[in-house]
């Protein structure tokens, strides 16, 4: 196939439209990524200057480190506690908010309002709620005869506390995406299902979930990436403690780079985190997307 002058002109116009985006991606994505990979093969001084060539030594030290292993466990628990629960809760609330009731828009606004709250503000709110003496959460639990735990002090509950905060922060986005998906489902499908005798849970599992599966898959990918990159709530609530129980990979990168000043070692951690995110995303597209029902 030979290119004509018209084809070349159209290609040039397309490239011209892409140049601003390519410049931004190059400056803020590709160059930092390349620099990070490069630094991971070198030891660095406290100033960040390259000292000596390390090869794969920092990667082998990292993979053999108990702190890195605990960080992987904390990251896995963080994702497991946050992503499925956040999506399931968002789906239930979206179904409730999809009802045709008077004043339902007020409740939709309230339920999705967390999208307008920054991670820092939301973390401070939950820091007060988790206070063992003055926090509202333990007070409510005491009203029903439950002794509230030391949320941010006990290793077993600290990761749960961070996960609860993250679920609350992402709930608004999840509700908006799923509500948009529900409103795109034709009413005729539900009417036909009612005529066939489908009601309640059967209607939810056989009609609602398959029809919003593209939205569910989108949230699965986006929320997983977002949780793997979460930093603010960990920093403000626990600072990686207690006993490294919430020292996820992102926070470990921060500690090694800006407190221990081991920039090469932190770069190796960042590369491993990048590969982890890439692998999970590919697996989700290869495995989970097969179950997605596109209309």
C-alpha cells in the first residue's frame, strides 16, 4: 500500500496533535522511569550522586530482606482488604441509589461526596475516629457492648484501619462509576427477567452483576493500581508501623529514599513495584476480562 500526499498530511496532523501529550509523558513519565531503572544499578551517596556500580546486588539484597518480605505481605493484605470490599460496598450502595425515589439525588450526592475529599483530610478525619479514648468509632462499639481495639497501635488492626480509610476515600468514585453503569442497563432486560420469575438475589446475580461487569472490571484495575500506590493515609495514620505492619512497598520506598538516603536501593524497590503493578494488570486483563459481559 503506497502512501499518498493526503495520507502523509493526515499522519502529520495526527502527530502534531499528539506532540503536547508526548512531551508531557516524556518529561514526567518516561525520563523519570528510565532514570529510576538506571539508578537501581548503582550505589548512591546521601546527596543522591552516583557512587559505584552495584549491578544486581541491590536487587538480590532486596529480595533477601525480611523487611521487604513484610512489606510485600502488608501490601498484599492492604489490597485484599481494600479492593474487593470497596467495590462490593460501592455496588450495593449504587443499586440502592439507582432507585426512582423522590429526593434520591440528595442521597446520591451525600454518598459520592468522598470523591471531593483529599486523602490527607480524609486520613485526619479517620485519625480522630480511630482515637482509642476520644474516637467516635470505639464509642459506638461500646454502646453495643464491644470493647474497641487500639486501632493504630496493634499490628493486627493497623492495616485494617488503613484499609477502612482507603475504602471510604475511594467509595465516592466507585459509586459514581457503578451508578453510571447501572443507569445504562435497559429497563426491558429487567422487565423480561421479572416475567420469567427472577426476583431479589437471583435478579441481582444474573442480571445486574453481568450488565455492570465492565464497570466492575474497570474499578478492579484502577482501584488495585491506586491501592498499590497509596501513601498519604499510611503516612498520616501509622507511618508504616506498628512493627512495620503497614509498611507497604510505596512507603518503604519513601523511607529508604528520603530518610535512609539510599536512593539506588529505593530505585530498585520502585522497579519491583512497577513490575508488580504491570504483572497484576496483565493478569487481570488476561484472566478477569474473559468474564466481562460487553453489551
